[in-house]
C-alpha cells in the first residue's frame, strides 16, 4: 500500500480484472483508450507531464493533471485539479494475479483540504458510472 491508501480523506476502489497488467496500463495511459472509459484527454504518462481530462461543463469541466509517478505497468499517480478549487491526487496500483489478470487499486485522495463546493460538485454532478471492471471494459477491449 502507498501512503495515500492510509489517508482518511480518500476514496479507494479495488477490483480484479482478467486482463494482464500491461493491457490495463495501456487503458490507463493511452489517450484514446482512457477516453473510452473515463473522458477525453491528452494524457502523456511521463513523470512531470501535464495533461487535461476534458469533462463536460455540467460535471465540473476540465481537470488539469500532472503525472507525479509512473512505473509501467505497476504504478501511475497524478494530480487532479478541478475548476472549483479541487486539488487531489489519483493513484493507480496494478499487480499481477496468479491466473494472469490484474489486481487494480484506485485511490483518490486529498478531499480533506478540498473546498466543500468543489467536492460536492465533483461527487454529485459527475455522471454515475459503475466501479471496477465495467468502467474500463471499453478501454480494455481496445487495448487487447
């Protein structure tokens, strides 16, 4: 576990995927694949690279990001800065399973210092999507 997983101001999602870590990594780091399950973007997965997740205006608009850590195909961490003062961090931890799949842990942390309005908007205005495998299916299918 990373330091982020122990924080009280985090949302953590764990899931097991059938696809190998390399394929999941592609779904997290290639713009077209990431857009299939998250939102349009111009991601570049190098440490220090900046990119934007292009959210719809009713879901908070653009999210400015910077890659803080990248260890393919094991770890991806980036800042998540929304238009309403939300300044958080998202961490993706990937580990192989004994049957060739991937255990994926997603930790979104930093909500304790976020303005209440930004947190509420992000959590309530964003389109509801199922967590885990269903969210990533389109990206994983294309990453095959």
